[in-house]
C-alpha cells in the first residue's frame, strides 16, 4: 500500500482467457471449463450463471487447476457472478465426499446446495423514516409521542412507528409533509427473529443435566464429536439438546436440526419458540418456492441462526455452522432414494467431521448402526432410561390373536374392544395403529378370483372406499371402484381382503357409534389438513384415532392413554433382514405416544407370534436385549455395520433389456476377495410405472472398497442404452 501511495495502483495483467472449473447441476462426471471475464472476481465456491447448451444454469466455481482443455474459440464465459457468499471450503469438500461415497455425479450433489436465480435477487428494500432535525410547526400530544420514540435516530417503518406510538398513520403523514421525517430505505426484516439462548431455560433434571454437560463440554472444547442420546420417549431428550443449541448460539454459531416429517411437527416449532423466544427457520419441500429461497439466502448470510429441516437441509450453505442435531436418527425418512441416494443421518456425521463440529444423534430406538458405534465407544453414549418426572411408560401387553380372535368379519379382538370402551368411559383417547392406507390391501372377485393389479406396477390396487376408488400405492394410478368384475362380469361380488385404516374405522364406528372417530393417513389430505387434525387430536377433539405411521412420529397427545396395534406382525413378514429392527422401532414409537402427561396408559399389540423376539422385547421394555440379539445376528451374517452392501437396480421399459444389462454388469465385475455379488434377481418391486427392475446386491466386508468395485463394474460394463437405467444405492435401506 505504501508503494501504491508513491507510484499509484498497479495490478497484474490478467491472462486474456483465465479459465476456471465450474460444477453445473448436471449428471456430468466433473466440472466444465469456463472463461472468466475481465474484472470478474471469482474464487472457488463462487456461485455463477453459465451457459450450458442453449440454457443458462447456476453453477459453482470449483477447486483445482483448470486443465484448459477447451479451445479458446469454444470457451464460453461466465455470464454472471451472484451477490452471495461463496460455498465455503468445508461445504465443497462435503459435496465431493458425498459424490464419491454415493457414486453420484458431483454436479447433482452440488445441485442440492444451490437455488434458482431468484434466490439471488436482492430482496426489495422497504421504505422507512428517520427524523431530519426539522422542528414541526406545532407540537400536539400525538406528535410528541411519535417524536419521543423516533428521536433516538433509528429508522422506523411508517406502520411500525404509528403502532409503537399508538397514533394513526395520518399523524405521521403530517410530519412527513412538514419535513420532520425524511425517507430512508431499509433492508427487509429477517424471516425469523434471532433465538435467545437464555429466553426460557428449563431446569434440567439430574440425568438430563449430566447428559447436557457431556455435549456442552464437547461444544466448548470445539472440534468434531458424535454423541448418541438414547432415551425412552418422554425422557427429556429434546430439552437436553436444547441446551446444546443454547451453548452453540452463545458462541455465535449456527445450528441445524434435522427432523423427519418436519412439515407435520408444528408442535416442535412452537416448543422451540417457547424455549428460545423465536421460531427456527423451517426447511422442507412443502414451503413455497419464494420462502425456500429466502431461507436459503438468509442461512447463507447468517440472518437465520437455527434451521429445523428435512434431510435436504443438510445441503444448506450455512455461514458458520456450529452444531448438527439429528432427531429420530433411526427414521427411514432420512434416506433419500431419488437421484442422489444418501442417508442424511450418515452424511450429517460426515458434514460435522469435515466442518470440525459436534453432531448429536437422538432417538428412543436408535438404529443398530448407531447403537453399535455407541456400545463400542466410537460415539459418546448418553442414556436416559426413564421418563421425565417419573411419568410411567405405558403398560404393554400382547393379545394372542389365536386365543382371542376377533368376531367374524372383524379385525379387533374382544380384549382390544374392551380396553377401548374403558378408555372412552374415562373420556381419554385411544389410538389404533395400522400401517396400511385405504380400505383393504387386496380386492378380488368372489366368483372368478380376479385380483385387481396396477397396469404399470407389480402391486395390487388398494380400495379406498371413502373416495370410491381403487389405487396403486406405488405410482398413484387409480380408477373408480368397479361394480362388476372386469374378468367374469359378475356384479357386486368383489370382496375386500384384509384391513386398511378405513376398514378399521368402519369396525370402530359399528362398536362405538357415539365416539368421535378420526382417520389419519397421508392420503386423506394435504399437509395443512393433517396439521389441523393433529392439533385437533392434541386438543382432545377426537376419541378414537385410527392412523398410519404418520401418528408414530414425535407428536405429543396429552389425552392419549391407549395405543392399540392392529397388526403387530405386519412388518415382520417381508423377509428383509432389517424387518425386526424396523418393527421394533415403529412399535416402540407408536406405543410411546401413550401416557406422555403422566396419566396411566396402556399399549395392546395384536399378534399371531407372541413368542417372536421383537414382541418379547417390546412388552418386557428390555430394549438392550433386543439390540444385543440383533447385533449378534448382524455380526454373524456380516451385515451392516459389520459388512457393507450396495444395491444396483437396473431398470428398463422391457424385461429382457433390464435382465441382460444386469447380467452383463455382473460379468464385468472384478474379482476381489471378500466381495460377492448376489443376483441379478427381480427387484423386490419388479415393476414400477411400467419399468422392469432387476437387482444386483453387492456384499462386502467392513474394510472392502465397495465404491472402487462398483466404479470398475460400471466402467467395464456395457453403457446403458435405450431406456436402460442403473441406480446405485450405497447402504440400501432394505436388503
Ligand atoms: P423426549 O424428547 O425424550 O421425548 P421431551 O424432551 O419431549 O422428551 O420431554 C418430555 C416431556 O417432559 C415434555 O413435555 C417436556 O416439556 C417435559 N420436560 C422434559 N424435561 C423437562 C425439564 N427439565 N423441565 C420441565 N419439563 C421438562
Ligand atoms: Zn402402479
């Protein structure tokens, strides 16, 4: 700077065509080269607009030397550099890591971290007022009030000032006319106010305090750490991680809370507001595009301090992320099975590692993977074995359906009906849980046996009697429920086989005509309607609720004292090695809805397999027995987390193409000790939306380099032609 004082500014000459690599949101193997126009100051992470074929797309300037492989004449320049913070180093390394791990094109991963151009438009300024120093011609009491407030020199909006002074806006108009106020332009207010760590801290109970201390110490120490809060429903886990959030806010850093089904958990947002005096920023797919763009931008600028979001919130570009919470960490909703197949729980650990910050996993029923890591000490184990304030867990019993069968045509055991009657008498709520939408899972003709199958999927059409439709739960195909069998033409001989929630509602209404019955299932309306219904239940506006897994998650229903599981065996039948874990988690979560406010509560599970280890573990309340058994089983079979799995689904419009391609991929596989390929076999859903699906399941050891193996298969194998598609799923949910 001293030299420039003496000799004037002297900048280095830019090479005529400096080029940089830019990741574009496309399934390309890597970044493309673009020219940097003179005077445009791009750095790695800069968000830019570039031409791509005939289109303009958003991209990110990537790291590394650009090869400059493009001929100067073909090189296209960056068109625009957006006015927003560049994606920081940690975010860029995270995107690279996710791409490499999930075997996805980096551009598709980067796309999850970017928004459309509208997000970058500066938000319009709003008009405000500031005192100019001119005196008003006469000082009425109303004017006096206004000037007393505005005299501090701060800027006000007109309506804000009128409201605060308790005067009509004409008073202010008068002052503006006289030049007492001058007009200024103000940035729009942030979407959500700043949360205050000290707003309404609860006193923690002893075990909670110990738990919070472990995490708060980690936050104070700084750096990467993983803790697993494993505590029964109602043990006060949320309060514990609220302390961790408070500590992070005190350090001036941002927080991300990942929650499954955030769109339905208004209660969570309110609870957060009660504790911190402001709502968190919300992030999920049900937000309006405009709002999403604002949340994205204000997370990047740091105006939003805490985001509560669905899995994709993991790719928000935080200005200074200091803590990640993954609540209900076991939940399958954290797995995205579309384009980039990733598990947000696992990738949250990766993001925390790269950003060198703590991550806290939270669950009443942790995944076997996380439980293994906590038992081994790789994750800090924080255990809360009892409910807060000694609220009792529900009393759980199995109903052996072989000994207490329902009456003919029904699905509810007399024992279940009796418990419901008692609950109704006490003016408390019952929940019947059945994870099956619609009236009946299968409809057939009594005369010829015809079954209604989806024309484009290998699944049966499900009757939805409320709507008078039969529907496919895979692709949404639907048609009016026919009167006559399309096969034999017989009228009115269609029979419903097995129960769905609508059919259970019918049975309940027959037995309890005076009760207020409510069916809650995701096909019964949009998010708004579901939110209202959940609130109505919490307020006690329904007596008997019949619900699918929507009701299992996180809700707090103060009057609910009976939870009945209509078919506890449903998830165990499908032969998936993860079936026991899933069933254990789902049944524990659902029964955990009961008795959260201290009322005596019960859970009844209808089962034909009362001796099954999952059933025994649930009623005994001995979760550790279940985990130990399950972990031993996984270890013996070298299944995750003791082994690794990758699923490859090959799909095509015709069956032969799909199967042939899958076979050729298998033949292209290298031979590696410890890695074996199963299949190709028809995928669990062999036909979806008219596409035939074959699956290769690749099984390796914990130490196997699965990604290198799959990359080799894809490189050596045939290129997908015609309608053929290959989807790679590292760590599949079901196997
Ligand atoms: P979990 O997240 O484990 O299901 P919660 O944090 O929701 O448990 O706590 C269960 C109930 O107990 C909630 O109603 C919560 O408000 C209350 N609670 C938990 N901890 C405290 C505390 N320290 N002070 C007051 N209320 C608490
Ligand atoms: Zn279908």
